[in-house]
């Protein structure tokens, strides 16, 4: 577990404020998707998550920040599968 992972698990924040803002945005979009279940919201969510991954984020997201597995980008799923 990296120092950043430890910070996330202990305090809910990383050492990177950009990660934190993007994860907050994912949480917002996940909640919005749960209410409205539109393709547009899922597309926005996937774009934000792909951006986060491109910036180097490679930890699992909290469950309440995720969408159903079928809507999660392949780039995210592949981080945790062999």
C-alpha cells in the first residue's frame, strides 16, 4: 500500500488535490446517475474516471463512487484484473 493509499484509507483524501476533486466529481456523477440513469451521465462519469487514470490514479474507488460494473470503463476494470 502506498503512502497515498494509506492517506485515502485513513482520511478519505489523497495527497493529490487533483485526485480529490476528480473523485468528488465521480461521486457526484454516480449519485446523479443513480437518480436519473442516463447515458449522458454515464459518459461524463467515464470521461472523468479515464482522466483520473491517465493522471496516474490506480487505487480502487469507494463503492459509493462506482457505477455498476457494466458501466465502468475498461481502463478501470483492467487495473484490478489479471
